[in-house]
């Protein structure tokens, strides 16, 4: 059992997702990593497509279904986007939590090196959370011998800020 598993079992405080967190300390950083605005442009085609498909049957049905499907797509993109949170004791991405004390090194991965990190340099045992249109990442190396995961590789729009906050938390 890794330190991350032990930390989440030893605390008795439920978090907003209903699971147990490693501490009830305040959140230092929070980011929802949404796709870029340019990648949302294809969503603009949903409404006219639905409208034109149903135009011969019913104009109202085309408008209603077009709006409904477009809104449903936007809502699903919102909720599927990973949320990065850093508290006083934990680093979390979605439902996965990592105690800050097991993070041995934080590396900022720029857009130029991101392709290789997601490809040929990627360890099959690494924990990853990518957002296709976000090219910057942060790499968190783990020092827990009981955890087979060598590092976490997370897409973020503010990798320098995450590295700064984690560096300050380690001191």
C-alpha cells in the first residue's frame, strides 16, 4: 500500500466528491483545464446540423433539438475537463490525490517538449491527465517506493505557478 493510499485512509474528513482526503486544509490553487476556445468552434456546427435535419419535419423541433444537443455538449465538456487542486497537504487531479510529501521533483514541460513527453518519453506506469489543446504540462516525480507510479504528467495552463506553489509547500 502506497503513502497516497495510507494518507487517504488515515484522515476522516470527506471531500466534495464524497471520498476521504488527506487533510482538511485550505485550497491553495484550483484550475479547471478546459479545451481552448478554438477547439470549441466545431460545436457551432451542431445547431445548424440538427436544424437542417429536422427542417422538413418541424422547425420548432430542429431549433429545440439543436439547442439541446449544443448545450448538452458544452455541459459534458465542462464536467469532463480535469480539475487540478493543490491544498496544504495534497495535490489532486479529478478524483486522484497525491500527498505533497511524496513529490520529489516538479518539472515544467514547455510546449516544445510536450509532444515527446506524451509520446516516446512516456512511461507506461505514469499517471497522465491530458487536455488535447493544452500544450504545457507539469511533471511530478514520486519518491514513494511502495507506489509503482514513477511520476504524474498533467496538462495545465499555468505550470510555473503549480511548480512555485508545490516548491513552497515542500519547504
